[in-house]
């Protein structure tokens, strides 16, 4: 079973070298690809100079577009599984083995690296948003997903094709709710995550507000108008 680590990167010049070098040095059993999502900093330059396996998008497509591009690459190269991790260094590849084992043991289609399987959430506005999305997924699907906004996820071959080629398949909680209601099996594995040290998040404050509005609409309303397919 061939596994690809997919690293979407937007303005991660200060972090991407540490992230990729860690994978190359300590996790050679996995292949990787950096998807440079039209960065305006030196992300592309760093990747080129270091000789990284790079998918270089000429314009910024956003996280969903970067993931879709990476999934198409994975399908073309015939990978069986894809692990999505962020380019800012907050996701530790040492948990990939646990996620792969969980997929094998449970027959899951998606495995989420979760901060809150066995640990409590802190009290903050950020966690309020996380809790709201968790609640909306629970009442619309009947399944509890403790960390629905986690960017560390493992996808099987079927999900690689769907996220690569299907419309409205983004790496977001509204798609997660839709997939669960379509019969897709989702499992969580406890992981530890670090705080971002450098770079620019995909979600600025204005984008965060719009993101929450989109998630509420997508989970509560829009998913019911999509044809269910596993």
C-alpha cells in the first residue's frame, strides 16, 4: 500500500524546509508532494533550491484547490492512500502510522488526526467555532467528530478519486458531514499538534467569519440538496 503525504503550502517559506526535511530524514517510507498554492513569498524558491517534490500552482486556488490538485497527482501516480498535513509544521508525521493502522483495523475511508479524542478542549473563541461545527455534524449525522476542523487527515483510494475529481468535495467539515450521511466511514485518532511558528494561515479574521457562515450553511442546509453517493 503506497502512501503519499500531501502538503498544501501557502506562504510557508519559513516552515516548509523543516517540515519536508523531517519527512525525508525520519519517514522515508512515505512519499510526499508539496503543493505550492500560488505563494507570494519564497516558498517556491525554497522548494526549488532544496529539490523538493513540488506541484507548483501558478495562482492561489485556496486550500480546496490545492488539495484537489494534490489528489489528482496522487491518483495519477497510483497511490493507495493520502495523508494531508499542513506546511506550517503543526502536524507530526509520527502519527501517520497510527492513522494507517486505524484505517486498516476499522475499514474507514477517512481517518482524522484529532486533538480531542481523549483530551478536553480549552475555552476560547476558536474552540467555540470548533464546538459549534461538532454540534452541527452531530445533529445532522448522528456521529460525533471531536475535531472536525483538523487539517491532518488520511484518505483511502476511493476518497482520493472523489476529492480529486468530484465537484464540491473540499477538505472542510461540511463535506465531512455530507460524506458521513452518504455512508462514508470516518474515524478519529488522538494526535498532538504544535502551534504555528511562521507563515500565513489560510484563514484570516475576515475569512474565518465567512468560513463559519459557510460551514453552518453547508452542514445545516446545503448537504441535503446533494445527491448521496459513497
